[in-house]
C-alpha cells in the first residue's frame, strides 16, 4: 500500500519558508493565536494562496490572527457539546441510524474556524485493540446503519490502519454504509493514491465521501484529478462548506463554488452557518444574511447545484435546514 508523505507545512521548503516570513509580517498575524492550534498547511494548499494578498480567501482560512484572541459571549470551546455524545473513546453517537468514529486528531491543514479546534485528541484510540470498545458498542446497537469517519481528518490515518478498522466494521451485519468526511482531497490530493481508492472501493460497504471546500480557489487540476478518480471508482462525492465572513459570503463566490464543484462531479450538499467556536467569531455570518445569499443563488443555479443552508444545534437529532 503506498501512501504519500510528506504532509503538513514543510518548513525547509525554501519558497514556503519565504512565504511564512511574509505571513509573519502581515499585520493581522498573531503568534499568540496559534496557541495549541498552530499554523498548519500543506505544500499543495500553499501553492494556491496569493501570499501578497492579506485578504486571500485561502490564506484567511489558515492564518492565525489577532481576532482569535478576543472572546465573545456564546462562542465556546465545544460548541456542539460533542463531549456529551462520546459513548466510547473515538466514538460519538448523536444522530439516529448513524454514528461517528474519530479516527485521528491529525489534520492536513488547520482551519481557523474549525468547531473541533479546541478538542484534545488524547482520547482517540491508537491501536486496533483500543478500538475494540467502540466497535463492540456499534455491534450492540442494531439501529446504526452508517458509520461516518471523522477526525481530525480520517484520511490522515495510515491507510493500513484505516483499512484494518474498516474491515472490522464489515464484520458487523447491520453496518451497510461508510461515509468519509475529509479535507485531504482538497488539501493534499496526492495522498489519495490509486491503491487507497481501490481498497476503499473493494470494501463491501456502500461508500461515499464528503469533501470540504469553502472557496473555488481551492480547486486546481490536482484536486480535480483526484476527485475524478474517486468518482470513477464509484464513490459518490458531496461537498460541505462553512459560510465564512470575508471569504465566501457573497453570491458570486458561492455560485462559482457550486459550479466548480459540479464541474468536478461533486454535489454541493451543505452550506453551514459557522458553529460558535471560541476564537472564530470574526468569521460569523448570521442566518439573515445566509438566507439572503441562498435566495439570490437559487434562480442562478440548477437545483442539484444549490447547497442546503443548515445549522447544527446541540441536542437536535439532525442538522437543521434553514433554507
Ligand atoms: S475542518 Fe477538518 S481539516 Fe480543518 S481543522 Fe477541522 S478537522 Fe481539521
């Protein structure tokens, strides 16, 4: 099985090191904001950034800024109250019929608005033995039909381990479907090797993948090729975005994003209102503006290219559609 290191920001890469220097000169950059959620990005993601533009929509997604150091009432460490739904290490059950396995705490990039940015990954199992409690919990709950791999980013896990865990799931008769939520196809497309695609395709489970793209500039030919390979392997692709102030909160960007995704054979699926996580209040776009944007997008796109505007409310049995 071939899997492609390196991943993450490679400081010895001269061009990236130069860019990092530029970044530390940007007025909004804050070393303090990095805290225990440091600046992290992949070389591939870095090449799509215009490092001379402080407002670059990709740069804003990964740049630790002084805005993160401000507190705002209602913006908290665990905005979805996930700790309440953790039923075993690495296992979260909050919705009917499906359950989440957090395979790793690692990410290819650190998205500054991430709702899990403050969650510690110490509790995530590291070995197959440590996964046994979660797997047995799933085995006992026959209401669960679908497992969602989440993280961190599940495709940051070594592929042998990923497949070992997946094969365990295939021994549970009521598990029919496997959904992978990952930013890797966008942040580090080469990491998804033909071997990995084949192995996923061969699993006796109905596979799907939800990628995470917020702005059309995140797409390039490398990303598009990987998405195409996944689709051609019979793995349907969906996208979820977060509505982010100053990054994608305008009609033109959102329409271009939907068209870019459809042209890469990815169905736009959810547009999320930001989860109120501490340190990300400056990205928040309210429900009223979200509705206005969706209403303006609607006549401009075919129905299948229009994402659903949703919000995640702790305690609800699913994400709530707004429009
Ligand atoms: S959005 Fe995904 S890739 Fe980005 S920091 Fe959160 S878990 Fe990691």
